[in-house]
């Protein structure tokens, strides 16, 4: 147990905010576990739901509980918070204390993290008197804590239900608050965590039904260090990210040099191959972008328009894309260089079998982020690029952020995957057009809104976004809804130090850049460490994973009900089992319908609304108990449906 001072980081941040005890922050989803822990007056230990923010000044709950009751499925994470509080009745500081699991239980893994705080200077919502200052979010490995007078020290405990050779329904984990004196740890008080394991498992991250894609991007990350980059990609896989559909994979393909005529390039795939194989074969990522050489990206030109003056840059070289004179045509030299470079990349991917129909990974090309399709020059140039990319390989898929509003059918032949912004999905005409493309052409659909992971809005926002994606498909998955999300284009866009400035994003004006916009992880705080030691987790990032795990329940019950529906259709109404099958089917439909009590539509109510001067916060419930109730009903019905299937031999 290290002694990295929690106090040091805490008091560095405390200079940013005057703390006062707030009865308004009383935690309603909590319970007092131990009063006077270790016989110390004013030293209280209490439980808080993972969806409830615990501030430095959140009041200790008045209701008591003897045991924490949890439930989950195999392969699921179950996060909770254990809070150490010091009212100052006896001492100003209770030093060197920590939470410890004293009886590790077979089949139950756990991770203990200290909750740290970041500084929110601009409120996401413009309601009257919004709270500003220190908000909980960063998670560092637990260290010995000093619990100062009038403050809380929250500890994030994440249990993981590991696969077991034989099913064990109920387990009890003994948890202790301990204090270190010299080289000895003394137990001050204990409490128990009772965990019920459902008799089913959810898929592992690499088998997740709902696609989630993300990326990272920050100049502080040492991209050339394979071991460092592996940590970043492993972090995304650990949070159920299944595709890397935005930024280039790093380290990038190296450019050795060109011939004198600048018609043939020599590329070095050595470093790229190492990380690409790790991503595909060890992490199970199923979708990646068509790689580009170092010094360039897969996007052409600045902004959202394609201009006749745009140039193509990579490897320290640039060439005009278009001829100088109109009408708009490609510069032959650009086409020669483009086809030579990408021809070599395509051949390299073919040698791996990654462009075969049964490849373990799908390759996607994209050349313009959020293009302005209403601009005639941009539209014409975009279609020219679509034809150029289509010529590279028949199995190369083409990916596009945003959907054109109004619809623009001329681009459809050059898109295999539309990643629509929530504002397009909320547009009825555009949504119907996307559904038509999904049903008739098999076009993949996903959604994004970079403003989802906002720190000072309800944490249900993060967890329920995956619910909204699932809900877009309808109960019977009619193939006209969303298949996943780009969540988000980057998990590490730090313009400033996110430890002290939660409104840290570099590409947006501060009134728009909500706290947490553009990043879900933090740089390592070690001196001169930056990101060398890998990303520092956050509560928001863990709750995003939890939301995707929730949807595995929905998909599982959905698939089971399809089997039950087929069974019902095969039974005669006079069969003794017919009525039971009908009841199980109806109850299943009813409990899945309750998802819409938690989240109703991924619409503009999620995003920054300039007319409101803040972020929408009305696309989901803020009732924490309701979230758990709906999930538990679905879990119970999975078990009930499984019992019926076993009875019938289905």
C-alpha cells in the first residue's frame, strides 16, 4: 500500500474552492455502515450507490445498513462507493487508512480506487445557482488516505464476477477499514458485501452485441512507445470498446521515402504491424480505420468543407489535390501518389487476410469528417473521393460521420456505415431515410454526440446512453435502428490539465466545452509522467462500460424471447404449456418496454443547446432506484425464461 499523498492532491485542489457542508447533497441512495469506526468519534464509514456523486462535503446518511446487497451476471462489473468521513468530533485528521478485502472469494475479482476530484469552472446546465468547484471523477489506485475534518474520502470498489466451473449463487465478501502504523495494519471496523450471481453470463467485451467505437488523441501521448500505446488500447478494450473508427492506429506506418519522380513510395509496416496484431488478435477489436502513413490522417482539408485549394500532406510531403482550373478535377499527380501509397497498404492488408469476407476485422476508409453536403463543391469533391476509395478494394468499407440533412441520395453508393449525430437521428425525415438504407442496402448505423460525458450532469447520463442506442432498435430488432455508437471521437483530448480544469477541451470555446467534453481518462499525475504510465480511469468511463454491460441483458432477453415466440407459434392453443409460454412472452415484452422509463430517445435533448446556453439533461431519468429496478426485472425474467427453455428442451 503506497503512501502517495491523497492529502497533497486534495489540498492542491482545495485552493480552487471554498468548502462548506451542504445538506442539499445528502445522499439518498446510501446507508451508514459503521459509526465511530475503530472507536473514533466522528469517524463514519458509509455506502453510496455508484450513480450518486459523493462530494467532499456530502452529508453522512442517517439511515443505517448492516450489509451491502449486490447482484450481477458472470463477466459483469459491479461498482460501488465506500466513503470514509470525519466530522472532526475527535481529531482533525485520521491518517493512513484504507479499505481492504479481507476474505478474497473464488470467482469474485475486485479493484479498489481512490476517488479524486477535478475543478468545474463552467456549469453544463444554466439552471439557477449551479454547483461549481470540485467534482468527483478521476480514479487512482487506492493509497493510504488522510481523512481530514469535515471531509469525505470516497473509495471506488469495482467487483468483477469471473467465470466459474460450477455455479455459486451467493457469496459474501468481508471488507475492512484498516489503519497503518509503522509496518502494521490494524483493522478498525468491518462490514460485509453480499453478492448474488444470476445463473447466466453476459458476453465478454470482444463478443459484445452493441458496437462501441472510440479513439484517443493528444500530443502528450508518446505514440512511438509500443508498450505505452498497448496500455491505452487495452484500457479501451477493458471498457468494452469494440472498434477504433476515427483516429489512426499508432504507431503509424512509416514513410521510408519516395523515388525521384515522386510516383512510388516505400513504407515501413514494422511498428504498425505490432500494434495492429495486438489490437485485432489479443484485444478482439472488430473494426479499424484504413491506416495512413505518419504525418497525415485519413481526412482531407481543414474544417467541414472540401476546397479546390486543398492539399494532401503526409510524410513531410504535400501535393495539390485538384487541378488549378475549373471544373473541379483531381490533380493527376495526386491520384498517382494516392493510388501508389494506398495500393501498397491494401496489398499489405490483403497479405494478412484482413480484406477477406471472413476476416476477423473489418477495414473502413473515411476522408472527410462531418462534411458540409449542402455546399456544391464539397458534395462534388466528396463523391470524387468516394469513387477513388471504392476503387481501392471491393471489400473496403466506407465510413462517414454525420448524415446529410436534407437527405442526399447521390452519396449513398459510397457509404457502408453512417455514424449520425444525435441531431440527425432526431430529424424524422433523416431517421426514416437511414432506416430505409439499413433495411434495403444493409447500411450500418451508429450515433455520436461528443457532449455525452459531462461531469456536472447526472451520472445516469453516461450509463443510460447505451440504453438509448439499444432502445432505438425496437423490441424485435427490426433492423432499422442503431447498431452502436462512436463513444467518443477521443477519450483524451486535453487542452489543459484536466486534473485542475475539467473544462479542459482545446478545440471549443469554453462556454461550449462542458466539463469532461472530449476526455474520459486522465493523464498520469506522476512527475514528468504525462501518459507514459497509461491512462488514469474515471468514474464516467466506468459507468459507460456499465451501461454497455446493462444492454447485454437486453440483447440476451431479446434473443430468448425470439425463441419463445417461435415456440409459441409452433404450439397448439390447447397444449398445456401454451398459456405459460404466452405469459412468459408477454412478461418479457413488458419488462423490456420499461427501458423507456429510464431513457426515451437519443435526441437533441442530449446535446449542447445554444438557445438554453447549456447541455440538455432531459433524455433520461435521474431516478437511481428506477435504473436498478428495471435492470433487475430484466435479469429476473432472463432466469425465468431460461427455466422455461430448459423445461421444453429449447
